[in-house]
C-alpha cells in the first residue's frame, strides 16, 4: 500500500516536471521568436542608419568646404579693408581733378618753381615729376606732359580742371601754357604781367604732345 502511494507520488511529480518542461520549452521558443524579431528590426535600423551616416559625412564635407570659402573671403575682405583705409587716408588712388582756383592755390604753395635748373642734374623732367608728386600728395590729379621738338624736347604738367578743362602749366615758373602742334613753345607760354619771353637759340617747335596721367 505504501509502495503504491510512493509510486503515485513519483508519477505525479514526474508528470508535473513534464508539464513544467513543456511550458519552459514553449517559453523558450517564444523568447527565441522575439529575439529573432528584434534582430530583424536591428538589421533594418542599421540599414536605415547607413544612408543617414553617409548623408552626415556629405554634409560635413560641404561644411568644411563652406568654412574654407569663408576663410578665403575673410582674407579678401581684410585686404579690401586695408585698401579702403588707404583710400580714405589719401594713399594711392583717392585723387581728384581740382577746380581752376584749387589748382592756382596749389601752385602758389608748391615750391618746386623756386628750385634752380641744373643741367644734367635737375632739369625740366625733374620739375614736372616733382610737381606731379606734390599734387598727388595734395589729392590732385596731375599729368606729366612730354613735348617733342625737332631736336630734343621739354616736359611740363597739366591739370584737368573741373570748371576750365585741361590746363597746361610750366612747372619751372608756374605759368599757364597753351601748347599747339607746329607752334614754337616759347610763344605758347602766357607770361606774367610785364614779362616777355625771348626767342630761344634752338628750335622749340612742338612736333608732339604726350600727356601721361
């Protein structure tokens, strides 16, 4: 009797273990199915992430290119700012054509005409060059004018005044000149009151007039 009871208990225990194992197996299968589903979703997410990563790398490359362009533009802006400051300070290009009165005022203050003519050392070209440089320093545009004679030539200056047009000036005396092709230069100078130019001992007939701004 006792033996039968023991056998019954063991049978019930075995049956309980069998159902437990069956239930555990079903749970394991369910977990495996969920894991497979998660792996599938992870693979899909990775597939979606790869294009996004590629787009991000492309955007980064474009950003680097834009940054390089901005740096280049910044350098150009710095150079332009320096040039602009120079213009405001009157260096290089901020020169203008004067009025006739402004030209006369400049010539009165300029001391180039007070220098002595020294052959082979300080001649007409030097007078004209110095007047041009001094005019530019004073914000005025001034032209270097080269005239050709049958033998040799001469250098003067010119101002394109805003109210009286092109005006030629003899830089050695600050006198106004009106050079004309085919005419003797000494006859083209408008002398100061009470003064008359004498005919030079060389032929100063003007054959060519070159105005250099």
